[in-house]
C-alpha cells in the first residue's frame, strides 16, 4: 500500500531576475531557513515539479529544498538568444 504524504510543503514558483533581462523560475521549501540547503536539478526535457514533485514533502522535512527549472525547461530562462544544450 502506498504511503500518503502531506501536501507539498513548497512555496509558489517565483522568478529570480538575472542579467540581460533573463529570469530563473524556482520553488523553495517553506519555513526552512535553519536547515541545510539541497538543490534539486531535473533531467533533460523535464521540469523540477515533474522530476522531483513526489519527493518534495519527504526531503523538505530534512532540508531547505530549492528546485529550479533549468534554462530552456518549464519556466526556466528563455530570453537568451543563443541558448543551446551545450551552453
């Protein structure tokens, strides 16, 4: 039988302003300023929520979780004109 976890303890997706008018979307666990940070990087063709959504609740109990949408994925950085996977 699957274990039920509480609702995702992450805040809303927010954007961080970057140089050249770009921005980076990310989510961060709520009420976790005293915990060690844990950055979750998603895979190619995914978003943070798709890749890590099922583990946010469990990991947020132990860590300050930060989950960005990487460049070119989800709501990640888009305005850079010469973006490629290699970059």
